[in-house]
């Protein structure tokens, strides 16, 4: 699980660095709502992979 957390944080770090104000979005990163479906899909895929590995 710690590898997953490290991977997730390393993938999100560039987006935090380029965050900027605007349009009433979440925090400073107003493109979050555009990315939310992709992030949700990523979470579902990761959970599925972890579940498959656990049940092998």
C-alpha cells in the first residue's frame, strides 16, 4: 500500500505545482472537476488490481 501512496503522490505533485486560481474551483486547482472522472477511474482500476492480487 505504501508503494501505491508514493506513486499517487508522485503523480499528483506536478499538478499541484501548476495549480492556479480561477473560476471558483476546489482550492487553487480549478481543473479538479474536469479531472475527477479520470481520477475516480484510476482509483477503481487500482482497487481492482489490488483485489485481484490479494485473491490469487
